[in-house]
C-alpha cells in the first residue's frame, strides 16, 4: 500500500493526497493506493506545483509510514526533532 506525499507550497507543511484528489495534512485521510494506481496518482499530484512541491510515493504499513524510509517519514509526519545528541564541552 502506498500514498503520495509532498510539501505545501505556501508554508512547507507536509501534505498527503486524499482519495478525493484534494490535499490533506492528515495521514489518516490520505489515499491508500495499490501498485496499479500509485504512479498515475503521483503523476497527477506532480502536476500541481502551484499547491504542492516535491511529490513522491511512500510505503504504508498498518496506516503508518513503512518501507525503508519509515523513520524519515515518521519525522516528517510528527514534525522536526529538537535538541541535540551532542554534548558541548564547557571551558
């Protein structure tokens, strides 16, 4: 199962292509696409550069990002990480 994701042109927010053909910020509302329809929907979405930029397909597993890039998509879904794992030495 796949869906189309991109970034909204106006504010950079992560968006997903809904089954209605509209864009949504909610992964739960994203279209669930099989292999036969995924490329066609991606092509339509890529033509909407006035709304969304950088459209691409992601794998879904149990309604969450899956596949090899699941961690990246999880971060995109929940927002930027904060803080640092680096400890700065004090003088």
